[in-house]
C-alpha cells in the first residue's frame, strides 16, 4: 500500500506540474491493475477537467461512483465537475 500511495503522489505531482495527459494516462493504466483504489479515477477526473474534457470526466466519474457509491471524495469531484460545466470561467 505504501507503493500505491507513492504512485498516486507521483501522479499528483504530474498534475501540479501541468502534465495532465501524462497524469491521466498513468492513472488510467493504474486503475486497470488496481481497481480497488479510488484515487485513480479521482486523478483521471482531475486531469481531464484541467484540460476541459468535461464529458470524458463525467464518464469516469459515473463509472467510479458505481464502484465506490459511498466515496465522499468522488462525490465532491462530481460537484466540482458540475460547477465547471455550469460556470467554466470560474474554474480557476
């Protein structure tokens, strides 16, 4: 589990450095091998929303909520998604 946390932290660092496509690709690959970890779809959603891929982020969110129906962090990501879609100019 420490390795998994370090991997997620590495993807977060990519997001912070603006490497959104790399972050999304790594999170997607990790999600396939570690589907029990909710960080991966969260990181994918964050990367997709950062580049305006709102429909794709919604698909990832919907699938993740089916797997993790009680995940508060995913529900908060859904709220951020709705806000960015409704008011994209305020998504800073």
